[in-house]
């Protein structure tokens, strides 16, 4: 399964339950136990991107 | 009365801590033994075979588990999961507590229970060592994000919960993939039930250009190992 190019909102979803997106010069991936909706993905990724970094 | 109870609680806590410490010492002192010791522990109707070799390394195998087993070296806090006789993954734990927490999750054992079982064990032949080398190496930090941050150069979100699930485990790893090295991967797992409630985040250094191949992208062990075209960045 190839990844799709991230769309305008900055992330790509594969298989419904995995997403990949640019993160501070690296790449981050999220695997969910469910298949989030587009708005749920956006909220989740926003949470990750805006969290304090370590 | 409250003060008295607190004192009793403190004493009990100290005694419990001393017991665990004694078990850890007993396990680590197994290195002084001259032969491998084998013991059996029954857990919920299942039988777990435990070995301690002359170097103090422990091996755990469920009865009927064939060549699948786990070795754990208390001296280096290193665990090797062996599948079909071959090393499948190597994990180094940031602390003994995290290591035993993981072993307890999988095998239901604690340092005292293992020490007690081995104390009444018998001499045995050590199980065969694993074949080959693992393609992945991982360091587990439990929920200690500060230690993880101190050990890696990657930026990662300092999240203690995500989507309503608490942070369960933080780790760094590297893996050898058909297309090359995955680079450093930081993983954060949220939720206690790995089957239903685990969320994970990984950040990774991308493949070096010369190692990027379509095959590597397809077979990446971690989704974050894959990458989209650089032109989109």
C-alpha cells in the first residue's frame, strides 16, 4: 500500500485508520483503533501538532 | 491514630520494597550460579517454564510454546523475543521497573515470583540460543517522556493523553528494512488494550535518498517510515 500525497489540510490517510503528516521537519504517523472521520482526523492531528514538544 | 497508621503504612511499604529489592538481588545474583536452573510457574491454568542461566539471564516460555520464547538479561535490562527460534526483536528498557512491568503484562511474573520459583527449581539444560540477529532494536521508557527526550534528538509531542486515552508506553527504535535503515523512530502508545484502544504516534528520520525504494515504502515496519514526495514538503 503506497501512501497518498498529503492533501491541502496536510495529512494523508491510509486504510482509514492510519494517517501520516509532516511534523516539525520529520514525519509523524498515527494509528487509530477506529476509522475517524475527516473532522476527527483534523482535530487529532491539530492536538498533536500544537502539543508542547519534548 | 492516623499518625500510627501512617507509620504502619510506611513500615509496610519499606518491607514490601525490601522484598522486591531482595528478589532483584537474588535474580541478579543468579549470575553466581554454576549451572542453569529451571522452574515452572502455573498462572491461570497455564504453565510457564523459566530458566536462569549461569550468567543470570532469564528465559520465559509458555508450555507448548515450541521455539517461541523471551529472554531477559537483568544486568543489561535487555529483552529478546524469539519467534520460531530466531531473534524477532530486541528491547532495552530504560529501567528495571519498566522491564518487569512489560514482562508482567505478558507472562504474569514479578521479580519475587520468579526468584521464589527458581529457588525451588532444578538443574537443567539451557534452552538453545536464538538464531540470527534481530532486524529491530528498541528502547522502552515506559511513560517517562523526560528520559526519552534526553535520549533522542527527535522532536516529539509531549502528550500524556490522546483521544481520551492515557499514555501507556514511550519508546525509540530502529529497524533494518529491505530498503535500508528506518532511521530513528519515536513511538508513543496510548490506551491499555493493545487490540482495541491503542493509538500510536511515531516520528522518524526519513530514509536516506540512496536507500529509498518502492519496496522499502511498501514494507516499512512503521507507517512513519514511509514518506511522501519531497516536492510536497
